C-alpha cells in the first residue's frame, strides 16, 4: 500500500491550537450574552460589524425596502434556486411517513413526525454574503412545517444585505434579525430581553459560529457541526488538471482555513494540478484568500489503487467530495463518510452550494462519519406512542413486563405491570413479586 503526500497542510497540532483559541473566545462571549442579554449583543455588533441600529429585528417596511433594492434578474435567480430546493425538500418530506401498526392482537404502536417548534437559522456574511444559506435553512424549515422560523445575518456595509433579506423572507422566515457571528447564535439560542430563545440552531458559519453551536448543543438542538468549508477532488486520468485545480480553488476561496484535497492515482495529474493551481492563483480575484487556504490547508495525496483512494477519502470524511473517475458509481456505492457527493465532471460543488436543490449545510471536521447534512428531516422529531386495546393484551404484556422489571430489581416498575394484570386479567399478584 503506497500513499504519498505530495503536499501537506498545517500539522494537526497547530490546528488544535487554533481550535483552543476559538473555544476560549466563544465561551467568554456566550457567558456575556447570557449575563447581559441585549447589551452584550449590541456591544458585540458594534465591535465586529460597526452596527448598532435602534432595533436589530427588521420591520415589514424595512424588509420591503431591502427587497426593493434587489435587481429583477437577481430576484428571478433566487426564485429559481428556491424552487429547486423546495422541490427536493418536499420530496424528502414525503418520504417520511407517520406509522401505526398492530404488533400483536390489541397492541398498537406508532410514531409521529413532529416539527421542531422554533428554529434559529444563521446565514453567514463576512467576506461573502451567503444568500444561498437562507434558502438552505429557512426554506427547508418551512417545508418541514416549523411554526416559528427566526433568521439572522450580519450587516453588509452598515445595512441589511438586500438579497439575503429577500431570500429569508421568500423562504418563509417569521422574524429577521441583522446580527452576525457569535452574537447572533448566542442571542437566538440563549434569548435576550428582546429575542425569544429558539429550540434549535442551524446553518453554517466560520470557526466561531461552529464552536458556539458546539458549546450550546444540549441547551438547544443543532443541525450539525458545519464549520469552514472543506472540499476533496477524487480524480484519475479521465480528467485534466484545469478541472481539478478549478474545483479545489473554487472552494478554497471561502476563507483562510478551508481545506482542499486532491486525491488521485495519477502522478501526472497530481503534478500538473499543482502547476495549474499556481497559474490560476495569479489571476483569481479572490486569490488572497484562496492562496492562504491552499498554502495552509491544501493537500495532494497520491495513491496506487482505487481501493486506497476510497480508504483515504472515508478517513478524511470531507464535506464536499467531487468524484471524477472512470468508476464514479463505484465510489457512490462504496463511500460511507462524507457530506455530499458530486459525481462526474459535468457537476460541481458550486451547483450544490447555490442552485441544484440539495442542501449545502454539510458536516465538517469528520462529522460525516456520523451524520449527513441538513435536510427537511433535521427539523422533524420522530416521537413514538403506544396503546393497548384489550384486557388480554394488557395481561399478557403486563406479565412479561413484571418479570423483566423484577429481573432488574425495579419493584415499583413491576407493580405498574402487576396492577394491570390484577385489573384486566383477574389474577392476584402480590406487591413485590413478579406476575407469573
């Protein structure tokens, strides 16, 4: 087995140091929001965004004013994207059915899919206003039937971003706030004097947003850990270096810490891609960001076999995996750990990010090992219920239940079963004994 790293990123020890610094900042910030509420949120907004309006929540007239600034073509494009995302989310919702079955005569078991009752949707701003993130969280929550959808995004140049506001409103948000980063996540999760807390926080963000969600998990639900963008290109000699380099840098431009990995069994393609990346970085308008990400987090990994490529890919568990090989379906069939797959040279990660209909809020930092991405099912809770209809069933289940409770020493539990055996089966079972 031969796996060669032609280029490596920062060592894990340095990445861990970065994570530790973020943890400390977030912990102090959330404690401040919990303690001071609106005052803390306002201080943070002023500090990070130089923004301190009379009210962070937009009124309907402010929403209308922002939407009026969106160009007609941009509005049509947003509608098109939302149609694709809504269609797929509705199909996913239709696949989730409530069930009720009679498991034995007189015993009815079932489950209901109930929407989370309030959700806070964070839409990143920062360097790039992530209009598409509003579709992915707000609209999907709306399809799920969430009755209270709160959406928040940072200001751009001291004002709400018109296209983000339009996407939130058209997606079905009930409350829209102009707040960014940790202060937005903290306000929605913890609540303040003017923001009622929500039951769940969703949406991607930078390292501080992702860490805030991690620290808040338990107090509120979260969708998943969706931190800085990750991308992987799995390619063989069926494609060229320009395609590979473009797909890697297209995601590396997200931020200064966006891992991008080329995984290939072609030494020629690996070397040519490295050269092509250098060429593109000389002309790419976002090269300042993409170059830092590529230098610090970019990797080129050369394998001998497709099986090795599969093993490495599942170990890395990248958020986005672009597969361009002579056996794309084989990877689809065999890969188990990733955020989303993009199969074949005709598709690309940007399709999924913006318009094709799948959700772009995906697991990062190996979370693809235990969860998929955001989808309509994340906003639904599957709750079970049970009902016994006959005396015979109550007696039969009660006898088994009583003995199993006594096996564990739970006398009070056993008596819950025994009283049913006495009442519905006419059998005299003494307290503290198992029904026979």
